[in-house]
C-alpha cells in the first residue's frame, strides 16, 4: 500500500515481489498476484523472512515477516525513502585525515545496516555509490576489503532530506579470524549441530559509533577487518545467550573465540525389557541400568549411573543435554557380577540429535528380554554333574540353547524370557539317567537357585507297520509328546524292520505320526503311554495309509481339453463323499488347484458347484498311490443384448444391409455367433440379442454399402450376461495380402498353410483371430484408429520344421480406401547345435569318470600332463551357412594360471577358433580339438568338484551354446626332506 496523489492510501498491484529468508539460507520465493482479489499469495516455511521492494526513489518497502504454522494475511505500506549517494576513498596512512580524491575504490561492496535490515551495493568505476533508503533511519555503512588489502571503514549517518553526499575513507585495519563455540572452548557451533543457522557476529568499540558485523560459515568461523584498538565481540541471536570476548586488535592478536549459551534440551528415555519386540513400553518390563550418552562430534559425554538424579522412576530418565549428536550406549550386563537381566539392545533408535532450539527428545530402548537363571544339577545319588551338557528348548519357538555345567554342576546365565524345557542325560554306574523339566525365565526366579536331579531313564521301543500292505515302515520318525507338559520331539527314524527306540523319563507320553512323502501320508492317531522303569515298554503301531487325490478345476477357454495357464477357476465348491466316511467339502485355490488326502483303496464321488457353470459329478477309485483328477466345468449359455444407434443423417437401415457378428476374442476358442436382429417392416431397429458362453466377445456391426462400422468389447458374465450400447461411425476400407518366401526363395501366401489365420488387434482389448481364404487375402471395413496385424506358423522344409512370424500396423481413417497392405512373414533364425565329447587323451586311467570328466596325471617337471578333448558339434538349425566362434573359461581361484587352447585345423593352437556348418554345408563338425594345460603343482588347487572348463560356442547375433568339461587335480601329499631355514 502507498499514499496516492489525492492523499488517500491505495493498493499497488502486480509487482514482482521477492521474499528471502533472513538467515540467508534457502532460495528466494516469488509471490503470485491474484487479479480478482488484488492480493498477493505465497507459501513460506516457518521462520523469519525479509520482503524488500523499491517502487521509486521516494518509496521503498522493507518488512521483516515472522512465519509460523498458521495461515495469515497482512497489509504492508511503502516507506518514504530517498536516494543516498556517496564516494568510497582510501588512504594507506592511518593517521592522515586528508581525502585524496584520486584514490577511490572501484567495484567494492559496501554493506548498509539499519534496524534489522541490511542491503549491499557495489561502488562504480569512479568509487561512487547510490541507493534508496528509508528516511529517518540510523544507518551503519561498513566496507571491509579482506585479508589482502586490509582496508576498512565504518561510517554512521541518518537518512534525511538535508543530508549531503557520504564520504567514506578506507584505512588500514587488522584481519581477525574468529569462531563460535557452545558452552565452552573448542566445542564448535557448526553445521553438524542440529538447527544450525549462520549467526551474526557484532564487533563494538568505544572509539567508533559503527558496529561491525560478520556472518559465520558452516564451519562456525568468521572473518573481519577492523581498525586497531579494543573491540568487544558478541553474537546477535534471540535463540541463545551470547558471551562477550574483548580483544585488543593489533598485529599480535588475530583470533577470537566467542562462547554462546543455548538452553539445554531434555532427553526423555525409557529402558525396558521388550517382551513383544515392538518397542512398546506398555507391554514391557521397565528396568534401570547404567548408560552413557556418547557424543559423535567430539562434544561432551554424559555418564548416567544407576544412582544418578536423572532417573525418574523405574526405567525412565530425563537427561539435560547440550546441542550435539549423541548415541545411547549401554554396556552388556554381566550375570556373574550380580546383574539380574540382560541389556542387549533389541529395539529403538539409539542415535539422536539435539538442536539449538530447546526441546524434548523421546527415545525408547528395548532390551532383549533375558533374566538371570541359576541351576545346579546332580545325579540320582546326589553327586554334582560337572562338565555336563545341558539343553534348554524354548516351548514357544523350539529354539535350543546348549550350556555346560561348571565343576559344581551349576549353570548361571541370562535366559530369554519364557518357558523352557531343560534336558540332560548321563550314565551313573552303568545306569542311564536323565532329566526333563520345565522352567519359566522371568523376574520371579532371578534370585532363586534352582536344584535339579536326574532319574533313571526307561528304554521305550516301537515297531511301525502300514495297514494297507502290512509291511514295515522304515526311515520314518515318530513324534513323542509329554502328557505332563514337558514338550514334544521326534525320535530317530525307524530301521529296515520298522523298529525305533528312545530313552524317556518316567511319566505319561503320547506317540503319534503324520508323515507325508511323494503323495502318500501315514497317520498314527495319538497313542498314550505310561512309562515306568523296569516295565515292558515296547509298542506295535500300525500307520493308516492316505494318498493324495489332487487335480484342477478349469474352464477350457482354448478348447484343447486340457487345463492351461489362466483357465483354472478359484473358489469352486467341491464335495467328496464316501459310503463309509463323512462328506468332505473343499474349495479350489486361486489357480483352480485342489488337494485332499483320503484313505488308500477307497472310492469317492466328487460333486462341484459354481454359479454360472454346470455341476460336474465324477466317481474316482483311489489306489495306494496318488491320483490326479481334472474337472472341466462348462459354462451355460446366458442372454446378452444390445442396441446399435446411427445418426450421420441416415433415417433408416434396411435389414438386408446390416451385418452383425459376435466374435470370440483371441484366446477364447469358440465359434462366432450371429445374433437375432429386431426389425419392423424390413427396417432394422438397432436392437439385437443372442445367447453366449461367458467370456470376452467382440460385437461387430457394419453396413458395407455405406462404409459404416462399429466394434465393441462385451464382457459376458457367467450369471448376468451383458448388454452393449454402440453407435455406427464411418470407417475405412483396407485390403490385406499375405506373403512368405519358402527356403528356395519362392513367394507364397499363408492361404497355402493349413488352418492359417491372422491376428487383428484394434486396441481396447479387441483382438481376434481372422481366418484367411486360399488366396491369403483379407478385405476389411474397420473403425478409425490404429490396427495391428500379426501371425505365425510352422512349415516343414528340407525335413525341418521352420517358424515364420509377421507383424505390421496401420492407421485407419474415415472414408479412406487404403493401398493394399502386404503382411510379410519372415523366417525366424535358428542356430541350434548339440555338443558332445567324442574322445580325450591323457588322464589317470584308474579314475572312473566319463569322456568329459578326467583326472590329471603328474609329469616330471612338477606340473601335469595336458589333456586334449575332441568335441562333436551337430547342427540342428535351419540356416544355409552358420559361422560359430569358440572360446571358453576355466573356473577356480587358480583358473587364470591354466591355459585353454583350440586347434585351428592346421596344427596351430590358439585361444579361440571358428568353424562353419549349415544346411548347404555340413550338418556335423566332429573335429573340434581342445587342449587344457593345468597350472604348475605349486599353484594348482584340488577341488572336490574339479575345475569346470566351459566351452562357449556363439554366433555374431547373440546365439550361445555351452559345453562343460571337468578336469580334476589330484591331491599331492609329501614331506619336506631338507631342513627348514631358521627364521628370527
């Protein structure tokens, strides 16, 4: 807003305003002017922003704007301003007050400070300067010419209408380098500190009215050039308290350190045993333990021991922390030093940053929930079990911990919170003894000394047979579960007679079996045992044999009587019934697959139910092996209908002129359907109806004598059918011919190929298979847009099946009659070959390998005899001539010390070679000779799987075939016969 010519205030519109952050960070932001509201709109981040704009030599805007978290609006007025001019001179004599008008400083920046604002101008080529400043302001003008010239001047003036030109004379000064530290010396305030911003350093002297200013860089340092004398340095900030540094600026004192004192932040941290592993203290166990806050930027470390006043209740501490970057460190607790719980950090963020703005930082540190457990073990006679292996098995997850008792038979350790089964076995005077008991690791037992004693074990044995065959079942592990709550485990697998045994502690046990392999499942229902030492503990068990009845429920879209990808139907309800067993319902999965284990040698009836499809009934006789049943569902016909409208100035269409056909999309193998067309007095009403199988269909309508056409995609639902509304438009005519060249170069068309067709795709899911006649041509009326043609076929030539493919696109326009489109089918290149090893030379005769697997033989020069292989290459492709390049590689860490060579046919050995085969050349190349020279014995390594020699045969267009040879280095053992040198 400004004062208008009539003395009233008026708004100033459509200015190119710019806002900058006061701290100098970020990028300038430009407001947007709204012509409707005559207001400026801008989005700013929280902080202090400077709005400055010079409207004229007498009007200027300077505003400091505080931006918070809430939206606001405000009106700002232009201040009465004026042009301030002056000249900057220099004088090398500090004591001389004269002004030499010939000594001006050109292109030197001068900074003008007033209130909370500043602006910088640069002197001209003759040392003059000019700028607009608000009237009535007290201004400090400062220039500092750096560490080389070391010229400085500070001039203070008040802006008023009567002021004269400003005369500034820069005289020699002293360069000062300074740094800001936090709370103490050498604790630097730099960009590593959170919330860091460039700070303004002020230097004041009783000898000068002007205040000198400098900004700190991201390293926390600043530079000034000052007149000699006593100066007091401080930092201007509303965010912290600044100390002062008084320094006599002379040739000796050139460094300054200013200490600032920000308000500390509070680290509010919880320590707890994280019982759920979710870092949620509400379901954890709070604990107190010594911890340290380690500074990561050479700051102050904080040691908080258990007695520190920072603790506020169990598990919670509030620590006053200065700005910096820290890590919460907790020493691992020691059970032997009396600690009752573990302190391994499992959850929570241990690193945190404390910024310059005082705040509260929250951290939750979750320890792995472990408690002190002390156990002492004795045998049945009361003797200590020293050096005894003890196992603890977690009841919930099956984890096993192994511990060894000390000389007193004791184990003291941190054990994860929860229920554990403690087991151990020993032999005492020839009698097997054991222990199996349950303990709970928790805070309740940390001070207890648990006493445990072994008792005599009982040998329990089983003989397992199959109900179907009566034969013994071998290699199967039975499951034993304690009925007394002492856990479950699997015993060793049965032997060839079906026998297995295990030593058990006295008590009640349950034996069972549920084992599946290769489509068979053996079941032994829970069988209770009462185990007592000295009694007969042998049991004969019979396993019931179940076999897998598997299959797939599918909808045969491509009419090939098989279940293919995408044809399986999910969530089909199936009911399996048997004369002797209850009805079993199951549903097919996402791919239409299903599986059910049923008793062997039974007969089952399968009934399916799925909306929109006919029910299927199938009877299956199950033997003693797995059985597969494919269930093909047939969709019933559903009603579909639609309406095809037309405008284009056409009053009516005779019934005989319209052609409507419903075509299956590609992938849906069905016959095209001719719908019923509704008419009145021989004039088509536009309505049609039909009955279709569910799926995606294309409704095609055309009036050829008027070039009208429309095609639409109809998704036929299995229950509701479907409807489609379309409107005829003018299309374009396109004639398509097809062509392919046989192996002899004779031009043919695909009409000569049995069951030939072309795939047409006009987009939007409308893709169908178009049959061509014996001439291989098509005449089409198509809607506007892009259409793609493609196709492929196989044909036998020269006794080989060769594949041809074609693809071509074209744009269709209304009313066009396009030139004939020739769809050319190209033969697909085929470079296939087959490689086998015919012969090899050298190698250890005692090693039984193969032609491609050889064991090396040592030679007399501490090396190995090279091995030569002869490979045969059979050509399976269908090119006239094919050129192949042969190379290879040798595996192993010593592979680079081996040599792989190929004979070029003239007796020379090279690192690669080439050969030719083809239909018009030779179909067999049986002279590919390869030589492998191993590394010296001192370098070559012996690997269990040998060295893999990979032969790579490739063509220029990317085809590649590999053949692998194995060369084995024998292990060489021996002793050093000469005495070794003494090394000191």
